[in-house]
C-alpha cells in the first residue's frame, strides 16, 4: 500500500529545503524514492525532550483554529506546530482543517475524519499505522513553512477518557456490531504474538467481561465458554509474565486452574491436560519470582497429571510435558540431585525419541537439550 505521507514528502521536497533533507537522511546517503513511498526509509531522529519548552493545554490549542484569519496550530504526538502558512490545506473549509486546534495523531495514522478518530490515542492500531505518526511528525518537523511551537499538556482525566473511548471502539466490528468473546480472544492472541501487548491486554479483558462470571457445573468436560475463559486467563498470565508482572501472572494462572477445578468432577480434573499446562506455566512464573520450591511443586503436579492419563498425555501437547520434565531436571541438577536429574532427562530422550519431530521444532530442541544434558552428566 502506498504511504500517503511518502507521497506528500515527495511533493514538498520540490519546494522545501527541510523536506529535501529527508531524502538524504542523517547519513548523507541518498534514500531510494521507492523506500519513501513504501514507508521503509530510515526516519530522522527528532528530539522530544519537553523540558523547558513552551506548554499549551488542549483548551488553549483549540483557540488556534484559523477562525477570523488567526494562527493555525495543530498537534501530533504531543508536539504543536504552527501551520498558518499552509492555510490552503489547513484553513477553515479546507481539506485538512479537521486536524487543527487539537492533537489528532490517530487521524493522521488512519486517515479517518470522524470525531472519534480526532484524538491522540493510538490504542488498537497495528504497528504499521502507528509508524505513520512518526512520518507525519517528521514532515512537520522538517518542513520549511511549519514551525514547532511547543508541547501539549493533556489533562490526565481527558487522556483516560480518550483511551477508554478507543478501547471501547476495539470491542466492535467496523459495521458497528459487537465482537464475540472468541473474536476478541483471537485478536488478543494476534496482538500478543505481534508484540502489541497493550492491545492484547485490552482484547483479553474485553473477552473476559463478555464471558461474565464463571459457572460451577461438576461435569466431565468443560463447556466452550469455560474452556475459553480458562485459556484466556492463562494467556493473560503469560502476558503479565512477559511484562515482568510475575505476581499477577501467578494469580491469573491459579484462576485458570480454579475454573477447570470448579467445572469438572474430581477424576476429570486430575487428568486434565489443560490443568497440567496451567500448572507448568505457573511453575515458570514462580521461578521468575525466585521461589524454587513452588516451581518444582508445580512442575511435579503437572507431570503427575500427565502420568495419570499416560495414553493421552503424549498426544496432548507433548512439547509441554517434555519441557516440564527438562525444566524439573535442571532444578534437580541445581540441587545436586544427580539421579533424579538423569532419570528425567532419560525419560525425555527415550519417550520422545521415536516421535516424529520434523513438524515440531520446539519438541526437537527439547529432546536435543535433554540428550546434551545426559551426555554432560555421564561424561
């Protein structure tokens, strides 16, 4: 997709010295025009240290909208620019007038002119759209006619309200209908794997709200909603773990376990692969908290669950079971328990040596690590 900003920069570069600077970058090397058009060029660093700079509130900024021939100011990423000399674009009644008198960073990124888009929050946008904000910022920063004025001081409550509006919008499809919990869960996982942790947290919490309170059924299998709720909490725990909020991660893992426990009969719970996964993941969180005792306890509980249903455990997430054995072996090794270490490593190698790991690179690496550990200890 052609970058709108790239085309604008090409146009401005004919007449503006500062914009031409962008074509050459900071290193003096010529930037390919195709890179600019496709948004792949190296952006110029912009100093954003706000100390000592002129400050303006949103209310004050709103007064500079070009009415009655007055100055025209706009803000992007919290930086305010005087664009009065571009009144043919930003003046009253002109095509870009919706940008002025406010920080409309979101609208710059998306091209959306609706009132709900004319805000600073980028919540819910993907990384490509977020990068457009930097391109627009660079354009204003390096333009010959536009002048940097100062920085926008946003009222904390206003910022919270903006984010709430953006978060609520994420709960709906483009046609205005509300997304289902499964859709929000899928979007949350996509955001998580793409590194958009803030967005994934919003999607996960939204899905949990829609699912409502957990039920207690004492059945042999989980309902679809309860399974989704448990998996949501487990993924939410992983997100908290990734952002070093280990205490919260432990709590969410336990909540996931408790949902399964409250919905299954005792025998089904004691054989639940899902619980084994949750306990293994919780063990890793305890390890990051420095609690080795609880780490080993959770790992062993997970393995006990797998072993209660040996026939299905090898088919149910084999990499999780193998990795749990490997991790527990490493902890035993740290405690000097050589025989227990050797036993676990030998189990990993022999139980999964015959498994086709060509399509499971994670399992293959676990087996290789276990084999290496055995060789080191037996050498």
